[in-house]
């Protein structure tokens, strides 16, 4: 069982774990396929691959790894050195055959999928090697394009060339993104990238250099590999993508070797994630369930296809004696060769159908698990040179490609339901229904109020009119009746008088009978008038009943509207219930995902404990309480009477608790303190644990250890843990507030071990990047401490010192630009300028780049110009603007020199052309 040691880069105390795996790698059965006919289209998406079109289920379709060979033309050195010798390689592109000469009369012949001569254009290379893979990714599959070959044969040129000056020189990365953005609608779909490098078995983020220890997570169900800690940047246009590539290349490690002036010392991995929404499949529903069909269609989640394109620029394979690597470059070369060797072993095992594939021997093979023997469509381009001096390396590269052609992948469509989109859509639909219901309810209430008021007004008006009319008629008829009665009485009285005074008078009897007849006629007229009045009253009563009927109708309409409102509320409650069901299903899925993640985390912690176990043998199960933890930390080895399972850091952390672990930092036993501080340092390497450690008083305990301890190991590990905590801006202020910089400075003065000094320098370098703390950091001796550590002369320590000075200078430059700082640089006042000038030409690229950046930032403030001229920094700035390998630093130096009147005047005086 292999283990790795903890390493510290850029001020982080981090850990790498090498996890062994005895599980067999599942691979699809070998099926013959013709890669030449799999994708034939003049434009990017005119036709989908025939083989991939059938991949509609989980079984997938077979797809062999396609391998192309690209021959580099002779360079200037080979033109001279090999002028009398023929090329060791002969290409026959017509029959796709390659001959490798052993001598003048004998050669070996190999066949590949494609042969690209030294005259092949970048466009031709892209269309042959990468375009079919890009088309597959756009259709929802994973794809890989990888370049393999000896150092200096053109891998980075083929893949990563930006082509800003000459568009014809654009590499595969730029051309692939152009085709993806041309085919994808960014309004409904998304394209995002991660750019990483694998350096010395550590995965680092090229878009965020502070994120330099990214872990690999594998899905236990389908084996998919992901990097949750890597930066994921969404791409909106081609220009932003090119800027990100330039930024990533500036952070990539490179060195000068005999084979290449700027040789890549890390494997670069570009991951492009394409997420596309597709229309859902039609549901087979009968016509009699029309409402349910509509509801199901609303609730059907959209289907999302996720394709991942991985472009891998491997570091060059090289022989140490030919590359001339030594020192730190030698260690880099060993790491590169070990990872490439592990990749070769995996491909050999896959080509020979071996029962065991050693995927876990290297982080490179774990990252490429899906590319060889997995579910991705893979194209490999091997780059070779013509020189007969490197025939051995060329033969090894060709054999690597031959074995890779035997590897079969099982291509699978990556489809899933977008429940989040469905949830958002249902929420919008529900909000729409609620708003519509509220609007209708308000309209109903207003209409009911209007109709009710109108009915009441009409009833009131009718009642008033009827009452007035009845009163007028009654008064009229009463008056006429009274007048008629009065007339009749008067006539009757007259008749009585006549009858009493002249009974025998002729005609009196006739007049009396006429008067009686007239009285009868009047009464009859009055009765008729009363009947007419009754008819009018009945008519008014009928009108009132009609009005009451209309009111009843309006009331029934109101009841109907209330019933509609109840129905709408019922529909809304049904939708809410459906939404709750979808939410519960979503929570269930998220719970399962969380469970799987916790299981993966537990496996990862168990593997980490294998690499850096506290007990060198097996240990018993962790007992509850402080005493059991003391026992585990003290005893180097305890025989396990159970199943031999080892207690991991994760189990100790879970079962014992952070407070008890921190309490051991104050233990009397020195071994216990050392093991406890190592445990805390390992926990602090994880960002999710840092806040818990600070809240529990871990930072205070670590600073107390620096203050009270005399042990060099405790100095080193505690400083590494503080460096990790110092990556967070809030923690930086806490460290300064608790006197951390003063303690680190004192510890730096007492320490002698280079690793301890590297940890301390890394912590101070992280604090130098906070522009709020600069005055306090300088006042408590931070800059003096950094400059004091250069006595060690170890390249790693000097690199951290240079990084801290560059960070401090950058913050000063920013403050000067904003007008919050005036006067000379504090670095110059503390005497850092001579060391900066002295190391501006350092052979170590990491030191040199940081020092060059510091020079550029110091020169941006005009008040520093005279000191820099007198200190010899002007000459170094001119050199950086002309010869720096990093384009961004070179551009910054040129812009700084051009914008400074003092520098311009001095260069004119010295007759320096710029």
C-alpha cells in the first residue's frame, strides 16, 4: 500500500492521498467499429454520428479510441546536427501507414487512424482529431481529446495555441470553443469551463491559483469523476474564453530544458461542460383524459443533456540524461514520468483485457478514468519528431498510440430531468394562478357590489315613485269623492226642501228621481276610479316583484361566482399539492445525493488515513471520550482483535469531537501534542473545517503553541495550519488581531529547518495579500521577517518570500492608484529593493516570476522611480519588458515604463531604446 507525504504549496499546508483500489474496472465487450465512418459532415451539426444515434438507453454503444500521428518538422538545431542523417520516420498518409527506420535497410511499419505530415495545418488537425468529439459532446456525450509525446514535439502548440496574431495558428482548444458557441444558444443553454493542472501529483486551479489542492470525487454508482473544488466559469463569448486561457497559461509551471526552451512541467486539463435543454418525449395519453393530459404536460420536467469535453495537454515524456533536468526540475521530471508510466500501464491492461486495471496508481489515471475504458468518445494525437537521435523516444510514443487503439469505450448519452427548472416553472404557474384568482375575485366582488347598489337604488326609487303616486292618487280621489258627496248632499237637501214645500208641484218628483239617479252614477264613477287605482297598485306591486326577481337572479349569479371561486381554490390546492409532491421528490433525491456524498467523504477520509495514519499498524475502534483519543495518539501500534479496520481521521473527528481534539494541543505529553497539531493541520486543509476550527478556539491554540513551544516539528505544522487559515480574509484579520504576525516573525527568527521556514513564509505571504492590514503587518515586523528568511537560500523558501513581496507590492500599487496611500513604498523603506533586483534573474521560474511582478507593481507608483533607478531596478524592468517568458508580465512592464515620466527621462539620458 502506497502512501504520500504532506506537501505545502503557495502557503497552504495540504495533503495528497493515494487511494488504492482492488475493484475491477468494468469495460464494455470488444466490438469492431469503423471510426472512419462514425462522423462525416462538412458542417458541425449537419449529421449526428450513426453509432451515437442509437445510444438511447443505458447500454450505450461501443467506440474505439481513435489515434492520430502528427510529425513535427525539423527545428533549427536538428537542421545543423542531423544534416547528414535521414529522418527516422516516413509517413504514408494515403494508406495511413508509418514506417520507423531501424537502420538504412530495415524498418518497422505501423497503421493509425490518421497521419498528419509536418505540412498539415492547424485547421486540418482540428477537423481530423477533435471535431468529431466536439459534435458528440454537443449531442450529449462525454468526449476527450489528448496529446501525448516527447518534450518539444508540439503538444501545446497543437492544443493550446491562441492564434491571436495569426488566426490560422489557433489550436484545438480555441477552435473547439468556437464551434460550441456557434451551435449553442446561450439564452436557454450554458457553457462553462474549468482549467486545471496536475503538478507533482497535486491538482491546482489555473483560474484561481490559491486553490491548489483540489480533490477528486468519484460517483460509486456510475464511476463518473468530478472535481467539486475547481472553479467553474460560464462562457458568454469567444473573447472571454481566450482571456481565461491566457490567464491559465500564465499560471502553468514551465522550465527551460535542453529539449525545449519553455517545457511544460505539469499536465494541463481543460474541462468544457455543455448543458442543453431538449424537448420532452410526448406522453401517450387518451383523449378522454384531456385535463389530466394538460396537467401532465405542465408537470413533465424538461430533459437536460450534459456533455463534457476534456482536452488534456500532457507534459512531455523525457529521459533525464537528454533533458538535463536537475534540482527541483529533476523532481518535476520524475513526477511527470511516473504519472505517464501509470497511464501506460492502464492502457496496457485495457488493451490486453486484463482483470485488473491500476486506475488508482496516479491522479492522472483517475482523472482520465472515463476517457480510456469508460463512456467518453476519445481521440488521441501523438506527436513525434523526425530526428534519428530521439528514435527511442519516438518508438515508445508510437507503441503507446498502438496500444491505445485497442481500447474500447462504451459511449453513453448523458440525459437527466431538470427538476429545478420544473419547480421554477410550477412556482411561476402557481403565482400566475394566484394573481389571476385574486384579480377575478376582486372583479367579482366589485361587480357584485355594483349590481347590489344598482338594485337597491332601483328598488328605493321604485318605492319612492309608488309611494308618491299612491299618495297623489289617494289625495285626488279623496278630494273628488268628498266634493261629490258634498254636491250630492246639497242636491239632496234641495230635493228635501222642494219635496217638503211643494209636494204637488208638477215636475218635482221627476227632479228628485233624477237627483237620485245622478247620485248613483257618481258612486259608480267613484267605484270605477277606485278599481283603476287598485289596478295601478297591482301594476306597481308587479314591478316591485320583477325588481325582487332581478335581485334574486343577481344573488344566484353571486352564488355561482362564489362557487367558481371555490373551484379555483380547489385547483390551486391541487397544484400546491403537486408542487409539494415534486418538492418531496426533489428533497428525497437531494437526500440520496447527500448520503452518497457523505459515503464518498468517508471513503476519502479512510484513504487519507491510510496515507497519513496516526498509528503505523492497525488500531482498535475509537472509544468515546478524551481518554480513548489520548490512548490512540500515544500508542504507535495496537493489534486489532476485530476485522482489522483502521480508525481514520474522519472517524476520530466525528466520534471524539473538535473540542477534545483541540484540548490535546495543551497535553503534557510532547508526542500527543505533536500528533494533535498534525491532526488539526490536516483538518485545516479542508475549507469547510476552517470556520469550525476558528470558532472552537483552534486559531488561538495554534498561536499559543507558537508562543510556548520549543519543538521544531510543532513550529512547522502549526505554521502550516495557520497558513491554511490565512487563505480566508476574515481569518487574516483575526490572526493579525491576536498578534499572529509578531509570533510568526519571532518563530522565523528561531527556526532553521527549510520546511518550517517555508510554512512561515507562506503564512506571511498570504497575509501580505490583504490591503487592509499592510501598515499593521509592516509595523509588527512582517516584511523584516520575510527578508530575514532569505538566509535559508532554499528555493521553496525563496519562492514564498518572493510571493509575499509581490502580494505586498500589488496591494501598495492598488492603494496608490486609489489615492489612499502616498509616499515611498514600505518595501523600499525596509530594504527589500536590493534583494528584488538580485533575484530578478533567478533560475527558478517561480521565484523569478514573483520578483518580476513585484518590480512592475513598485514601478507603477512614480514616487518610487528615483529609488528604483539608483538601485539598478530600471535595467531589470527593461529586460522584463523585452525578455520575460510570461506575456502578461512583459506587457505590464512595458506599460509601466511607457507611463512613467521619470523612467522615460532616464532612458533617454542613457539612450535606451524602448
